[in-house]
């Protein structure tokens, strides 16, 4: 009986792996053309910032130089209890550019300080569309033109998520491995968007109609992954979130293990936390797909069942089951190979990614244990290196 349960779990995990790999293939092969609009709806670009003096100026330079009607957008930086010179950097840019506003918030015990800052910025915003940018983001100069056209051509659209690409892939071994994980996830989201399924907001380079944000009550300040939480609430109310491969922004990935562990535990635990609430959301095919995405921590932990098969079939292997698992593993390996070549990550790290996968399984398990045990929820801020600047970002086109 126990053997059959393990076999069943192994099949479920393999199906989940193949399911996501198919989306990644669809995402990698998506070639489309879209239009731009140099003017259109008004934007309020919110930048929640805490201890971001290393990278905030880099982002503001990109935002003030957008190829879009300057009278149609504003930039609101919400500095939240920084202990460095983040507020000073913001004030300096505000003196140079009238479209930048700086808001200072005192430190607060709120679980999700980013949500608190965004909700405050939402109250101050004037634009029809609210954009969110983490301070380490480096957007292309034409993103507002592309996003504007999306909202003009699709009046019923609720939100738009841009494509996110790691900017510091080569900064460390950890950065390379974290980049492979994030890029694989990004291409699965691209594939989902191409097939009209669930598209999550990813916390930066995200755009939502202001009236919808006000309707759903803004960002949840009591969850660890406010972006996923908001995405599910919008989707459950039948508002569509679109994805544009032309709305491109680069962002930093963690460069040290300590920073990576803190960030991933927050992400994984936040996703598991949100997945526990899915039963209260109205049923739809997009919801099923959302479960497959948001439930990643659960599926990753269930993958431990594969390790048990060696004990069950030590003498007489089940060829069908092993073949099925091998297909799932081979497909994932093949995709990681393609992604590593596309984003200039050395081939050696493809093999290290197998070790890294086991490391993330352990983190997923830890995140579930923390949530079920009711451990205090802490929103750890990811450290930024700020070493890469415009014109020095691994030969990527930042225009």
C-alpha cells in the first residue's frame, strides 16, 4: 500500500514537471510583434525603497528617460525607514526632475513593509495605471510605450506583467544558479500567457489599473508574497492579467547563499501560504493552472518520493515508471541547457543545477514546516550589490 502511494506521488510530480516544461518550451519559442504608443493613459510609477542607495539612482535614470509623454506619468518613491542614504538619493533626483516625488515613512512592524509602502503610494497616485518597480530593476526605455498600447488596444485588461531577466548572471556561482531557476520560471509564465492561462504579477515591472487596485483594497500587508496574492484576487474576479515579452526589465538575483536562502524562504513560504487560501477562490481553468504554479512548494516536496523508488525497485525496476520519470528529468535538463546558452551561463552550471535543485527542495520543505508550525513571518529584504550599471550589464541591450 505504501509503495503504491509513493509510486502515485512520483507520477503526480513527473506530470507536474512535464506540464511546466511544456509551458517553458512554448515560452521560449514565442515570437510576436506588438505596437507602441508614445502617449496614452497616465501612469503612476511606485518605487518602494528601503536601504536601496546602491541601486535607486540607476532605476530613476531609466524611469525619467522613458520614451513616453512626460506629462503622462509620475514617479513616486516611498522610502520606508531606511538606515542608509536612500532618501538622500531620492531627494537629489527630485530636485533635478519635477516628475519625481519622495515620500518618507517611519519604520513599522507591519509584516510586509513593501505592501504598506505601495498602499501609501497608491493613495498619493494620480495616474490611471499604477506601475510597480523594485529599486534594483533596470527597465528598457520603451516599456511605458508598450504597456500603454496594451491598455489602449485591450480596454478590458486588468494588468500587465513585463518580462524579467537577471542582470547579474555572472556575478557569482550563486547568481548563476539562481538565474537558471528564475529564467526557467519566467519562461513557464511566458508560455502560460501565450496559451491564455494564469499570469501572475511578479512584484516588479508590473502594471494594474488604479480603479481595480482600489476595488480589491490594494496590496495585502499580511502576506509574504503580495504580488501572487493580488494576482489571485484579480483573477478570481475575472480581471485578466496580460504578459508582454516586449516589456523587458532586468533585475538583480542574490549573489550569496545567505541572501539567497532568506529570499527563497520568503518566496516559497509566501507561495505556500497563498496556496492554502485557493479553496476560497471561484473555480476556473485558470485557477487550476494557478494551483500548479502557486503550489510549487508542495510539488517540490512531493518530489522526494522519487528518491524512495530506488528502495522499492532495487531488484526489479518498473520500466514504465522509470521511463516516465526519465522523460520529465530529460525535458527539464534539455530546457536548462537551452536557457543557459541563451543567457550566457556556462555549461558547467547545468550540472551544478542538479545539486541546486536538491537544495531548493530542502528550502521548500523548510518553508512549509515554518508555515505549518506558525513561525513568525518576517519579510527579509534582499541585499543588492549595485555593481552593474547602465552600459555594463553583460552585453544586454538596455535601449
